[in-house]
C-alpha cells in the first residue's frame, strides 16, 4: 500500500471526483460514512454522548457530516465549529446549513468562553484540521486543542490529529486516543516522535479511485499481510534439509552466548534446513546442550572470536550478536569482510564495529542487510533532527553503500537504495532482550532459503512482529520474552498462509 504526501492525496481526491463523476460533497459523504460505520461498530450504545470539534475546512466538513449521521442514528451529539478563520470551504459551509436544518446541537467557538465542558461527554471527535495544515497553530484553535488534551477523554481524530504536520516535525497537536485515517497511509502517523499524538491508527477504505492511486508515484509503502503472503516460497513435498538452505550464525562472547542460541533457534524455526553456530570455545557446550538441532564450529578463542574461518559453504550468514568488540574480534571481522561473498546480515556488535571503522563499509557486499536499533543507527549515520531527517539520512546511507537497512522499532522501516517499506505488525511486547537476535536469525534463514535480500528483510520483520500480534491475548506484553517469538514463528506462518 502506497504512502503518499498531502499534495498527492489532494490529487487523488480530485482524480476520484473527476473519474467517477461525483461531487466533492459526495466524496465527503463517502469518507464520513466510512468513519460512521467504524464508530457505531466500536461504540454501539446509543447512550454514548459525542462532542465533535470541526474546523472551517473540508476536515471540518467531515466532522459535520459525521454529526448528522450519528444524530440520525440516535446518538447524543453536539458539534462545535472552531472558527479560527472566517473563510469556510464551500462543502463545510453547506454542511453547517444541513446541521442547523436538522436541529443538531450546534455552536461556533471564537473565544475561550464558548468552549463547552468536555467532561460531560463520553467521546470527543477531532475534525479541526486535516492533512493540508502548513502553519503553526495559534489563537482559538490552539486553546481548543489544549482543552481537548487536558480533558482526559477518549479522543478520535478524523484522518489525522489536528496539528500534525505531514512532511515536517510536529510540535503541537491533538493527542488522540485513536486516529482513523482515510484509505491512504500517511507517513507522519507512524513515526516514533508522533506517537503521543496519533494513538492507535486504523485505516478505513473510503472509495478513492484505485487507478488514480496506482498511477501516483511513491517510493514509500505500508506493508500489508497479502503482500507478504505473495512473497512466501512454497514448501514442496520433496523438500529436505539439504534443499532448504544452510544458515551460519556468527557471534557470541563470554556471558553473551545466549544471543547466538536465540538467533540460531530463530533461523531454524523460520524454515532453513540447517543451522551452524560459529562462536568462541566457551559457547560450544552451551549451544549443544540448549539447542541440539544446531551444529557448531569452535573458534580458536576461549572467550571471544579471534578469527572467522570455517570449512563449509553456508547459503547465508548472520553476524554480530553478542560478539563484543575486542581488538582481535575487530581484526577478525575486517579479514572476514575482505573475503566474504555470501549473503550477509549484520547486527549488534557487528554494527558497532562498522561504526568505529566506517571505511570498512566499502568492503561489504551489495544488498547486505544491516539491522540497527536507534542507537546503533545513529552511530552509523550520525544524529538526526527529527524522524523525517532520520529517514532521509538512512536512505542516503543505503544508497551510498547499496545496503538494506532495517530500522528496528514500532513500525520498523526496511530501507534500500530505492524504496522505504514500513512494517505493520508488532506490539511493545517485542521491546525485550534478545528480540533483535531472533530477528537476525529469521532474516538470515530466509536469505539461506533463497529469498531476495529485500524480500528476506520484509518477510522476516513482518513474521517477527506477527508473533507478538498473535499472542496479545495469551501473553501480557510485559511478560513476553524472546523465546516467545521463537515459539510462535510457526503460528505466524500458519496465520500468514491461511488464504494461500
């Protein structure tokens, strides 16, 4: 699913009106009706009292139509138009007339004294500003938004929280409990720095013209289940361990052998036929006791890796978990990068050593996958001023070295030299020790099975997130551990393949 800019969304709206021979009012009705159906499904009790704050633009018009629909269905509705400007859009003005004609409780707010007591209502609907906002909020709109944020009430924002900028940093906006956005995902809704404004995000279809969307160019995508399902390779009846790929997991040091065990288990559970762990001598007894399905290769070093030499031909390598940064380990990594031609995933201390020796980045094979968390990413690309800047710097970094970067976090980003893919699975349960080690093993496994690097990264990240989605009712996020990811990879595959 494409993520578009505010200007592109306006163009799609205009093309929908043109190609489907409808009026802008009819498109507004489509959007508002879709929100209305979502609302009554979630708040089915007609005793729910609703306070709607509308603006003077088309987002405000949506709020007014929703007020009409809810009123007609028997909900207790009051709608207030926040008159931050005397210039109303034609569609908004039309719906104000309709609201008045239908005897819906209505008022205008031009000063602080006219703001109703928000505490008297069960739900607040925010329809003050939409995606076209380009200036800082001030005046009566600012005052109303402050009151909304202080109310402690459930706040539902239509399309975007009022005040949220689409293409630059936001400093003040409605703090929504939930944002119900119209059909096209907006990048700003999924950025870490905006989570205090967006709440949970739901995407609803409003009947925008699909061809107009498909013809609009974008290099940013929101990943959906059906897209990942299409990428899955079938498992044939005659498959055996020799046909499903051999993953090599390189890492570990004294006290951090668990990371290699987790990564190796994650790799095998994701479907490769064979897994070998390369680790210092202290780790071999551990993995052979805890994970008998894995093979192991013993480094010459007792407590840390001193060289990366093996007499085998893996199909993919995952490297860096728990590896430490001893000077001998750094030398081993440098020597390895000079000769390696095997598809590669680099994580954790592998990334930290690259950050110390950025000249080594030129040694890495094209399409190598890096899996940094925010701290590791900043050491690689430098600091950023906001999330938009972070994405652009990561994209430039990926382009410079022809790499694939998995920016880990809520709505993880997979960025290559051309495109940005936003992941849609996962919960805060994944914020646990060892979670990234498992992910590296999963992506390495998919690489070993012959997936293209970008597909391995996208599928691996999606499956990784699904394990927490599927256990949300059975394992509290605070109690979820990395081993729970491993135990639920199979369930994630089952869920993903249901409609194959």
